[in-house]
């Protein structure tokens, strides 16, 4: 597992959280690894990654919040869902209220009532819910209404070169306005340049993630770039 910081731009780019990302021992990316997992084993593998991330976060003495990716199918699994993750967190002494579950999906959301029930269980334990990759695939406005996340993560496809694209700028502003109106925090993913960061912050984006602030680090917690460097 690798850990990448999600920074608070307004607090000198201090880490707001760290996202745990699976990596191969040979350097393989998350997409390469996940594509090699048989569909019938995906939920179990999903849980194993979360449990390993908790073990490593404890070993590294990670401070602040830990963001874990989870599919709706895994979240709703009785055997490999949130209960197994909560047990793993309890085992290493990681407080549940420092966890964020990033809900990811490449297919339309199904079993809405069941998903909402498990999301309620998460919130009752103090776990925050993030909607990952917003603006791509099936992660759209209807999904926000279905799962009512605490955090929306704007996909890097929208963030990339946002300083040069009026259409992307309008979209980011619209997402910010909508999320602010219903009390949802916004994270911009894939921020790679200073001008992107400054542009996003000028629109009101406070939380950011990307190579500009720190690459995913395996076996350690990466240092973050200070915001004052962009002044």
C-alpha cells in the first residue's frame, strides 16, 4: 500500500488525510492490479487492501485521517464489508472516526436501500463518506443524491489544465456551489501544477490532492509541499 496526502491548502498544505492506494511489489499501478483480480474475488481483495492499509498506517504512525477505497458491493458485504474493516481498525487501535470510505464504482449503483443502510452504519460510527472520481463514469449528480456523501472528490480529468479551460472552470464552480449548499466538502484530485492549485483555490477549493503536494509513497508517509511556495 502507498499513501498519498490530501492537503488543506489554507493551512500551509498540512495533510487533511492520506489516501491508501494499492501498488504492486514490482511497481504495478492500482488499475493494473485490480484488472488482474477475478470478479468473484474482488470483494475479498477489496477488504484485504483496506486491512493491510490499516496495518501499515498503524506501523507508520500515520496521523490524521485515513481514506480507504471501497466499492458499493464491498461496502454492503456482510463478510468483507465495513464490519471487517472496523475490526481491523480496532485491532490496531485506529479510531473509526478517523476513517474515510471513498466509494468507487464503474457500474451504476444498485441496491440503493441496502447501500443507504450500510452508509448509515458508517456514519453512526463516525466514518466519513467520500464520492470518488466525481465527473466521470457513473459518479454524477444523481449519485450525490443517492448516497449523500460528506466529501466529493473532483476527478483529475476535470482538474487537469483547469486554468486554461473555461468550461472546466464553470463546472468546478458549479460543483462547489452545489456542494456548499448541502454541506459537502470538495477535494480536487490530480493537481499537478502551481497554477492549477491557485486557480482552484481562487474558486474556493480548500482541499487538494496530487503530485504537486506529494506522490504516493510506499512504506512511508510523503512530505507535502508548502502552500506559501505558491504565493
